[in-house]
């Protein structure tokens, strides 16, 4: 029997911060404070400009802890989203970023897409921490051709994923949003 995961919206902002132009500042008790963007107090991480819808969620059940922030374009005809996720795996499922990117994630892609091709796979460093980045071209049953960029990092039993996915023309048009998202994502649990 599979356990249901309950998602909450309470703690996502303090576990992941993305899209900030400046590193997160720490407030009292070591918690990240909202970073000012364009002169306004941050209300959670959001890409610049209008036309975005963002969802922040956490799951707090023991052994299934996860935090994610997903921002997508509101124009559904121009499918595109950005995602930052921190999730916990059992000790026997701890893998390196390379193992996750080259062995585990492709099994997920096989379930999500009719077909996919990894067009780039490379070791990388982000925020001074090692990781592995993938670029994928895929065909989705209802959306058609899709492009995806995904970066995975690990620390202990935490897996950190930063990704962008969308229709090829939208993906190309959103290159600055993608770069800002990948550069700005900060994870509380990634030392």
C-alpha cells in the first residue's frame, strides 16, 4: 500500500530561495530573509516580469520530506516552467549527482515522455558545490516536442534539483529566466 504525501505551503520559502539577484541574507535565528528585488520586498521567489504563476509546496511526513517551488508561464499555449526541489531519500537510495543524472533520472524520463534524448551530460559546479547537469530533447504525448535542462546536487540524503522545461521556442525565448533561475536557486539544506 502506498502512503499519501501531504503537501503544505508553509515552509517552502525558507527552504528554497530562487530568482534573487543577491545571495540570501540571514535574519534572526539563522533563517533566510526575503531578498529585495527591484526595490520591493521579496514575496517568495519569482521570475522577473508578468505572466508567471508560482506554487510553493512542502511535504513533511518523516522519510518523505520535500520542498518545491514551481513557476510556470500563465499562457498555457506557451508551455514552460521552472522548478527547484529539495527532497529526502532513504539511506539505501543515496546516489551521487552523476548516478542520479545518468541512471535514475532517465528511468523517470522514460515514464514521462514517449521518447527522449540526452543531448548533453556533464559534471558541473554550482554555488561551489559539485553537481551534474543534463539537457534533454523529448517528445511528450500531449505537448509534443519538449526541451529540458536539469541540474542535480546532493548532500547526505538530500537531493537538490533545479530545472527548466518547455516547448522549444518558449525555452529559447526564456533563456535569461533560465539562467537567472539556475544562478539564483539557494537551498537551506545544501551547506
